[in-house]
């Protein structure tokens, strides 16, 4: 019975080491993206609604202005004319516009 407890302890330590190594590997490749209010941002197109999608179709939509941050990683956008978009967008679907 004593060896079973030792095996469990070793297995728990091994699992913790594997979990830590996996998170280190993932976090090394993650690019942090944060935007400030007033930045111009490109939004990823939603291709499921396009009838004529092919590999030459642009993947990013025209620049939008970022006007609010309700939660970290969530952004409110407006069009150039000032019209607010009907929903918020996650940082995964946005990138900064380079003028």
C-alpha cells in the first residue's frame, strides 16, 4: 500500500510538469494584442455570408475606429461615418490598421 501512494504522488508531479511545459510552449507563441480607444482597426471578414468567396478575396474589411472596451479583449467599433457596429468583437478577429 505504501508504494501505491508513492506512485500517485509521482504521477501527480509528472502531470504538473507536463502541464507546465505545455503552457510554456503555448504562451511562447501567443501574440498579445491590445488596442487603445481611437485606434483604426481592420476586422476579419465573415466568409460564410459571401456568395463569391475564393482565395483572392480580401480577408480583412475596411478600417473601423475603436470606441470602447466593455471587457478586456472585447471591443466596440464604428464605421468611418460614425455609425456604431451592432455587436462587439473579440481581439482574435481584429488587427491594427497600418496607414
